[in-house]
C-alpha cells in the first residue's frame, strides 16, 4: 500500500470526496491531548474538539485502552439482543440526568429525531391524533435529517430540500410571550437548546427555560431539551438545564458522550416509556457494545479527573480572556458569550473564514458559530495555558487583519 504525501492526499480528496464541506488544505493524521498534527508534521492546538465531540481530547490513555480491549471482546450485537455495556450506560445516564429510560442511536440528529417521534407518538397512542405540532425556535439547529431539519430554525440549512409537513412552528428564541400565543391543543412539545450553538452560541435568557417548563405543564405538552452540544459537562454541569433548575420530559445527547466514537441517546422520564413500543422506532448500530464502552469511559474520566468542575473554572478563565480581547478589538469584536467551555465572540465587518485561516496559520484550530462568530469548544481536558495560547493566536490574527485593512488604499469617490 502506498503512503501518499499531503499534496497527493489533497488531490485525491478533491477527486473523490463529495464536495459538500469547505475544508482547508491540511490533512490530519494523529493527535494527543489537545494537540493534533497534519501529514506535513505541523502541530496545531485543537480548540474545536471536532465540534465539541472529543471531550477527553485525543488519544486519552484510558479511552484508548477501553476501545482496544472492547474491539477484542465484542463490537456489535443487534438490538434483537441485550449487550452488557448498553445496559450499564443506560443506568449511568439515567442516574446522572433524572431520566428513567434511554434509547441509543448514532448522532445528535438521530437523537432529536427520536425526540420528535416520541412526542408525536405519545399523543397518538393517547388518541390525540391531531396533537403533533412542535414549537421550535429561530436560529436553532437540531440536525440535517429531514425530521431534524423541520425543527431547525436556520433557513439556509432547509432551503432546497422540498416541502416540510407544516407541523413545526418557529418562534423567536427567548420570547415567552410568543410561545404562549402560539400554544394550542395541537402542540405536542417544545424543543429547545439551552445554548444555541450553531445559532451563534446564544445562551437562553434567564427564566426562559423555566417559563417553557411552566407553559408545557399547563398545556399538557412535552418539554424536549436538545443538549447535543451543551451536555456531558461542557457548560460546567452535566446538563446545561441544571443551571436553570429545569427538568425536561426528554433529552437528546450526543457529541461529547462518545469522546469521538459515534453515539447519540434520547433520554426520557418513565411516563413516556410506552410512547415508542416495539416496532415503532429503532437503530441498527444504536447502543452497540463498542460505542457504549467508549461512553462509559468518558463518564468515568469526567468524574475521576473532575472535568465537569474544570469546565466551569476554565470556562470562567476563557470568558475573562475573551472579554479582554473584545475590549482590545472593540471595532471588530462584540462581547463574548456562552457557558463553560462553549464560548464565542461575534465579528463585526470581518469575514470569519479569513479569521479562521489566520488563526490556523498560527497553529490553532477554531470554528465558526452562526454566520459571524468565532467559537471555542475545546476538549474538556484543555488547560488554562492552552486556552491562553488560543486567545493570543486570535489576538495576533485580528491585529494582523486590522493592520492590513487600515493599509488598504481608500476607494476613490465616484
């Protein structure tokens, strides 16, 4: 087998990979902790974590040992049969969240699809066949399958994929009065993110989640929490909704729960355990022994290394650093925002991809949030020193970009 260099790999990618992503011209081959290296040997500090996925960083020794050992024991059994890790993971997640039942799948989109089907089928089985409408929010992102897209509130993701069934109402995020006006006997549930990640890292306003809980209880509808990006300790508590004092009816988790191995889960309270009876929903790979083993190790390391408490402390450190950065570059940066180790700074008048490229040249990986913000969602194992390195790289990149803009000749008046 040949071992092509980076240039050859990039040529093969251009020829054979489906071109639906905009990817920079580097190919990553290995990682350790919060660092990764490309094929040419260049080192980068990874403060994107695969979009909040690699919660333990890269090649964590316990994670590597678990994956290696489990591959040699049992990888997959269909859901026609139990497997031990699947059961143990369900018990552990229910213990940590206050839920009673777990349905396993492979991604956040699938977990949100399960929330949608759970809510609608729950009322269908109760004889309320016209109660299927879901209230979701503008700028929300719930995934790219058609059901998840129907709940996603960003038009650019939905455009061009045909008509939707009309069963979802999108309202302004944070507007309880709009929710109260939109409620009706046909509403099965409200789905909401405690922090809108793809919408720009927008935390829920104070009292918003509690207000949604009150409204759904009064209407007999379900409150569905999308904690795909915010869950598993990223915001400084296991679930972000804990900081709002809210317990929903069902929760979607994915991303960080598998530490890089694909796994999603829908958790719900006991009263909903009959909403999806045998034959109504399933997932071929969901909850396989390898994915469940990976997730169990993530949970164990979170506890042993106190990473959830660390996310709160390190998140406060990052927030202070980004606030200072915004003050230094107030003409091109807005105020920082977020929770824990999910933070962003909005750009003003600068192309985000130019900023990402400049930061990447300086050996740091960041990603966008929404159309105009730069997002930090590092591994939970990140150090304060590494966060400072990332902020310095962004500072230097912005300084360089601003200097270049100021040096541009003024356009002649028409």
